[in-house]
């Protein structure tokens, strides 16, 4: 399969660094980064940090390891979008596709860039297909 630029969802990113969230799909998406940068809304940074915080609080991850993961992610070819959508846009997409406003941010970026989404989230995947962007095939 030919690699294509894509929008990266936190559900895939977390699987690259947290063993309990790893999947074959996520591994295949990671290999796509060798050929194409991923794109993500600014929200990805908040979501990833929150997942790490939760793992620390549950005793599944040491603080020093979480800090190392943050540094590793910063080195990846993930282009963080500097133009967040308006609340009105997020609300419209969230209502139209029955998504959280968080997932609507990923869909909005995919629509704006005309890129598929790399996600393990069933609701976001369904919305991506319904919106004509689809899910990244690997």
C-alpha cells in the first residue's frame, strides 16, 4: 500500500508508547511516518499528556518515563496544526456526526486537509467515513 499523509488520532499515538494500548494497526501507522508526516490538531498534545497523567496516577508509568515519552513524541514528524477550529465549527461537526467536540477537532482537520484519519476510535472512524475522509488503510 502506498503511504499517504494522514491525520493522527491520540488513540493510535498512545499505542506507540503504552504497551496496553498497542495494536498491529498502530504499528503499521507508525511505519507510515517514515514516508509521510502525520497531522494533528493542537488537542493531541493535551490528550496525550492526560493519558500519561492517568497512567502515572494508576501506577502504570513512572513520572520520569512519562517525561521521556513526551520528549520522544516531540521528535516525531507530527505536524501540530496551528489553526484551531472555532467552537461553532466543532459544535456543528459534533452534532452532525454525533461526536465529542474533541473528536470533532480531528475530523475538522481531516476535512480541511482532505486527509484520512488514523484512529482506533469507532465513533471517529464512522464519522470519517460518513464525511468522505475515511480511515487510513495500512
